[in-house]
C-alpha cells in the first residue's frame, strides 16, 4: 500500500490526490482521502479504482476541504480480497478529545489475536482489515491526547507498519521498530509538511525531501514544527529488501540510494554471477528494466526491447485472482517479433513467484522464433511467503518452495535459469562488500531466507511452519 499526508497548505486534499497518484504502483485496488476543515469538520471519500479516475473530479474534491489531509492507496494483503469499500482506508475514529484518521502500510502479524481480544471487550469492527485494530486500541487507551493513544496502541501491535495519521491539528507519522516499510518526510513552502511512502511522491508536488522517518520513530507535526518521539524499544532495523528489487518506484531514493541505481547494480551482479553467451538482453517490463540495463552493460551483450508493455495495464501480480493474473500477462505484454527472431535471448525479470509470468513469456518468446531463452532473475528464489505487507501466496504455490533451481528451469522450459544470490543482492543494495551479515542481516529478506524478523503469530496459529 501507499500512504501520504500533508498539512499547512490550502486544499491539502488536492496535494494528497497528487501524492497518491505518484504512489499508485503501491496499490491499485482502491484509494481514500480524509481531510479536516475547522468549519466543515472531518470529511472522507473512499473509492475503488485508480486515483486519477476518482480524485480528479472537482465535485469530489470540493467535499474534502481543509489544510490537513491524509490518504491511502490499497493493495489487499490482509483482510478480504477484492471488493469491500469498508476495507478501504483511511480509517476514522471519534475519541473524547476529537477525531483521528489513520492510513497504514504493512501488515500486522498479531491482528487476529488482537481482534479477538478487542471484540471480546466490546469493540465493534467495521472492516476485515488488520489495520482497524489500531483505531480500537486507541479507543481503549487512557492517554489524554491522540498521539499518546497511538503510541499505546502501536506498542501492542506486531509486524510491519508505516502509519500516517491526522487529528484536527496534527499530522502524525510512525514507523515500526524494524522500519520494514518506508516512510519519508518532505517540506513544502511556508509551514507545509508532507509524509509519504516514497520520495517520488514528493517530487510530484514540488516538496523538498527532508529525511526518512527512522525505524521506531514517531513524528508529530503541527504549526510548522516537527516533534520526534521514540515510543518503542530500539532494535536493529530490517527494511524490506524487496522494496529495492520491485516494490518501490525506480525514481525514489531509499536510504540515500537511488532505487534505479540499485536495480541496475543488481543486473551488474547477475551478469558477473551468471554469465551466458547470447545475442540480446531483454527486460520483462517494467520491473525488470533497470536490472536488464545493468546486465547488458556488464556483459557487453546488446540491450533491446524484446517485450513491449501495454501502458494501460496495471501490475499483474496485484490483481488478486489467479484467473485475472493468467490473462493479465497477455493483456499487458507482447513480443517484439522482429527483434527476437533467430536470437539467443536473455530475459531479465525481478522475481519468480508462482512462475505464471515467466512461463507465459517463455512461450511467447519461443513462438516469436527465438533460438534460445535464458532467464536471469533480479532476486533470489522466493521460497517463503511475506507476512509484512507484500501479497505472496501460500508457501505451496511458490515455485521455489517445492522445486530446486534445475526443476524450476525444466518447469519453465527454458535453456537456463539463474537467480541472483542473497550476497549479490546485499552488495547491490549497498549493504556491504561482503554481502549479507548472516549473524544479523541488514534487511528483512524472509521471503528468500525464511528468517522472519518478527514471528508471524497469527499464521503460526493457523498452522504455518517456520
Ligand atoms: P509470478 O508470475 O511468478 O507469480 O510472479 C512474478 C511476477 O510478478 C514478476 O514479473 C513480478 O514483477 C511480479 N510481481 C508483482 N508484484 C509482486 C510481488 O508483490 N511480489 C513478487 N515477488 N512479484 C511480484
Ligand atoms: Fe520484504 Fe520479503 Fe521481508 Fe516481505 S518477507 S518484508 S517482501 S523482504
Ligand atoms: Mg514484472
């Protein structure tokens, strides 16, 4: 998901709509905005579909007045798949000291247990979303102001959370102690401040990047001042390494590093680790593009656009049902036959999850007359599900959970298949020259290593085996 918030500007909701548009790659199912105006109070709009189709209509935006607003774009991981407007954020709660709205990116790993406990004690849940727990925990806190109630609430929550929240006067941002999901602070002219999942959404509104919210930090922003708090016990950070590989936009900056440059470097590492003789390096667009550029550069093999992407399709993985995902590949990608014919082709993609994409693409490339197909993957084999906010399927559906690399190669029907090593990936993201620190990994890489930095309590209760 993507979260965004602005204060200190007239028509804050318009800024939020633009920010969410720039974060649309983080969630395409639905979006929502809440604003506050001293005369008109809190207002909200939650809609299915793209930001640009909903939040550009003047009639809708006029219902969201005020100098303070937050928003969310949704990609369903927890909660019901698909359609239920009640699951669309931001969520709103009315407390004795006033209202508050929250938007959450990440996944709460003890949400089932918390929900059970809260329902037993009288909470009435409105949605099936894990994020709603935060509002109910806030309602039960005895603290006298809303930021302090949020601190109370979030201390009970486990897992990944980057939260953007607002009261009548304050814009609030929090990252979980491990800092699994991103969150950055930006500044507008005068007293305006911005919170955003990624820096690419600061650019769109002309905000200046100030800094990242640190893992375990809470910022409370009002009247042009940013107050920093530390609600949690300090821990070693575990940023999601897959944000670098796939999730974030390549024009964003993470940890002082360009995501594009990191992905290009992954391609360089891959070319060193798994060279192969071929005539052409092709990305599987868009997510494989920077890595393919790096691979071509390092190997000296020409780069070409052997697969053309229809720009009017969203991310296929993010369509929740299997059937749509299957069709999705052809709706979205087509082979550039004239370029491919007779060539030995290296295809570079970011990841293999179920193998659906890779299989379809291999068929299309062979149909177009390629002589050989070699897959090079910009992440290690995805052998474990993510419980921190990326929607990987159950373990059984992950190709790498049940097959060796050679079996995967056979299953996909390609001439060769190689994944970047974990150490290679760590080098590419700039963690260290040696790669992964196996005693205390610098990132979360659970979907590759099976080492979960936060025990996925709900899933273990449901029978998941570490
Ligand atoms: P598959 O078709 O193997 O199930 O999925 C791999 C494709 O899904 C890749 O092309 C990758 O770009 C895309 N993808 C989209 N979202 C995700 C995600 O959340 N996780 C992973 N691993 N891949 C994703
Ligand atoms: Fe990111 Fe993978 Fe960790 Fe999930 S399990 S947070 S996708 S590195
Ligand atoms: Mg892809």
